[in-house]
C-alpha cells in the first residue's frame, strides 16, 4: 500500500511540476501587456500604480502554487516515512 501511494504521489508531483512550469510561462505572458500599458500611458503615477497591482496579482498566482506544492511534498514525505519504517520493522 505504501509503495502504491508513493508511486501515485511521485507521479502527482511530477504532473504538478509541469503545471507550475506552465504557470510560470503564463505569468510572464500576462506581465508583458501590463508593462506595455504603463509605457503607453506615459508612466503616469496612476498607470504605474495599476501596473504594480496587476503585477502583484500575477506574482501571487505564480508564487502561491509553488508554496502549496512544497507544503504538500513535505506533508507527503512526513506521512510516508512512518509507514516505511513500520513496514521495514
């Protein structure tokens, strides 16, 4: 049972890594129009403020999944180690 769970979590984390990679690319693609909009607006304070808020939202949508993936991996490792130790004994 522990081996099947380990295999499933390994495949799930690899799939998650691919999703995070695509999320990073999506974040960069979304940042370009924001920066271009600031440039087109002439760099006014309002355009810069809106740009900062937009970029912060994009950054959060990229960073939060990274943090969640790390926490999930630590949780999975903590759950699997006692099961492996019990199986070995």
